[in-house]
């Protein structure tokens, strides 16, 4: 099979011919139809997260099962699937209560610790595969179907986790990014008033198209003052921060209304930010992290898409051999929505 391989941190992909993977006990092999290209996997390409090199990255996979190993009874050849990209034990307390990202025995991630979807075939533990519902038109829209397992499910989990309710005001920081614009879309789906915060005019325009009622250009405006003005001085009910740098976290916190919730999903900055405990207490405000999603969240997101209630925004598609090109655009922040690798099939 063909595979785009990362040999070392922040080095170009190498196109290799590798043996087709074979399913061992408890495993299943899928032919890759498409694989999303977002910032999460780009952090692996850029060396900003722990990776076992050499590795094939990519976890937003749409595939068709071609082989199942001994003991696998939930899948058969021909099933169309997508993965949950956390390599969990399935036995600990957190796995049993449906909070798999907190697994006590986490073995890593697809596309970092084991090979992922930038290849013609991918082998995973069978328990990581999830069936794709029939209502999803993966034949005509393979790229969109591939990215549901991250681009749609991540904001869906935030809505559930932060208890976002209809008529609340939600500010999305980094709203023009691959996840941010889907957060705008999903918050609008949840009947909230969405305010998009970003630094690029073209991305803010795209956010309006995705459902943002108002936008704030952080390169030109004081974000806290702008959010207060847009809410009549009250502040926002929920701030969702995909940038999660000190400046954005402190601005998002300062813009919270009484009872407001801040959700951070960035996670790569080790620098702490400041907030007054007295101010949190006085307004019963909350600060929370949202670490990916559960397998059930993925099933729910797939069902929403199958019903036609939401659809991912994929703006660019590439061939496998063009992986370096898409990651150059990701590094430069030039992609609005999602990009994806689509295999010839």
C-alpha cells in the first residue's frame, strides 16, 4: 500500500510502499476512503505533541472494512466505518462511565502512537471502529463523512458538557479555524446567539455564513469591550476558546456574564492565566476543559448528520501525495473549515 510517513519531527512526509496491514486478534483493517486534515493532526506533523516516529498520521477516517481478526464479531467485510481516535482500555472507571478521554490506561492516539489514515489501508483495534449510518452519503461526499468524527463531534460534546441552552449567547474564540467554525455552526444549531471572535476578515465572513449573528475582529477591537457591547453590558453565557493562549483565556473569562462558563480546548500553552477567585464566586462562573469526546458522542454526531440537521464544512480536498501541501496551508492558517485527503476509489 501507499502511505505518507513522518520520519521525524517537523520534517516533510515521505511517500512509501508498505505491506498491506493484516488484522490480528481483536483488530480490523479498513480501506481508507478519505481522511480529514485538521490542526490536531497538524500538531503531530509540526512536532508539537508526542508522536512515535516513524508514523502515519491522520485520525478523521472514513473507511470500508476489508478484514477482521479472530474474536471480532461486530463488523464484517464491507462495513463503512469511522474511528474513535483515543486508544483506551475499555475497562477502567472512566471507560465504563462513558468518559473514555480520561482513561486511566490510555495508550495514546491513532495517528500518533499507532499508524493512522494517511495511507491506503489502516489497522485498528476493532473496538475503535464505529459504523457509519446509512443516511450519510459517503459515496458522493467522502470528505465530509470522514471529518464528522472530529469536526462535528467536538463542538457537539462542548454543547453537552457546557450545558449550552437555547437563547444563550455563545462567544467562539478562534471561530474561523477548522473546529471553531463548526462550533459556530453547532451553537447556531442549538438555537443560541453566536458571536465569532477571530483575526481575519475572510474567516469572520465565513463565520457569518455558518450562523454567527455577530463578529469581533480581535486584531482591531478590544474583545472584552466588544462582547460586552454586543450583550448590552451583560457578558456572554458561554465562551469557547480554541486558541487557549493567555490573552484569549483572560479575555474570554472577563467577558463572562453571571453564571457564565468558559470552555478551553486549546491545551498547548503551558503558561497559566489569571482569574480572580472572588470574581468567579460572586458570579458563580465556571472554568472547564473539554477533552475530545466519547464513542457515544461520535454516534450522536453521525446520527445528526444522517438526519441532515448539520453537515461539516470541507473547503479543500487533496490527493494522498499532496499531504505536504495541505499541511503547509494549515501551518499558515489559510484553511477555513476543514481540508481532507480523498483517495481514488
